[in-house]
C-alpha cells in the first residue's frame, strides 16, 4: 500500500499567519489527492480535490498544490474557525489511504 | 439531495462479527458511476480507510485488515454493507461511509454519513 505521511503532526500559529501542511506519499501517483478538515465532534469536510481544486463553498484562503509524491495544503491567513485536524487522502485506486492528520491550533 | 446513513449495533462483544449498513439516497449504486467507502476513526485518533466498492462492483480493502473485511452492495435497497469479523476492543471507533463520483473529473469523497459509533466490549 502507498503510505501517506503528513507533517507536522500538530502546529500552533497566530491568527493571520500563513500555515503550510505537507503530505508525502511513499510512491508517486496521479493528482488524485484530497484534503479534509475535521473539527471536534464533526464529520470530515472536503476542502480540496485533485491536489489543487477548491471544493465549492470553501474559503479561498485554503489552497493546495503538489504532484507525484509531495503535496501541500496552505492556509494563507489562519482564522479562529480553522482550528481543526486536517487530513490528506489519495483516492485514485487501490487502498485509499489517509495521512495521519495535522492538528492546527491558535497560539 | 445526496445522503448516506450508517446503521448497525452500538455494542459488540470481542470475537463477534460486526455488520454495518450504509443506506444511500439521491444517487444510484447500480449505474451512477459512484463508489462507496467505509472509513473508521477510533476515539481521539486519525481517520482510517477500510474498504471500497466501485460502481462496477470491484472491491478494495485495507491490506492489513483484508482477511477480516467484506464489503458488498445491494443496489435494489441502495445499501452498502461492511462486515468485520473477529472484533476486538481496538476496533472501537466511529464508522463512516462516504461516496465518490468516479472518473477523471472526480472530486473525491464529497459526501459523508454522520457516522455510527461502535464499542467492542464484553
């Protein structure tokens, strides 16, 4: 199975900061990479698909990039409502693995 | 409106078999080019993908759990069923089902059920 490794596992940043989360795959694959946001007690919410396409209704401060084995989720200006855990997932074929998650907190 | 609803037992005993049902509405499991996955999340832990059934009926499983998992679908009932054999307390988790529209223009797992919490305890 392709393993998806996220870093960091947690981070603390100030409101307005630029935040970057990375997701590295153990093998390269297509751009079928999604990012989810999960707030405590809630269902995961799709933020980005195809590595860089913003899901409808998601604020434009969220963006994704990358290809092959290295992918990035960026929050351009962190807001209090962005406190959550973020997960990457490959969804093209075979085991549809999630990354281990990155917990984002406000400093 | 697209919805997925998980159902199943709240409590199972160790060694028992868990059967979970995902009932979908707003799309077809038979000819809509849509697949469904089961994902779980132990309390305080990360999401873990378990199994997927494609619109074609092809199936894929998490390799380390392959021997314990079976996914199937009943298109007439709009249901996707997951069975997990030989349940262990470590299988205690919230179990979600989610759908994906297949193809090159797929936007991934866009709709999720609310999840069902399963506790394994004697």
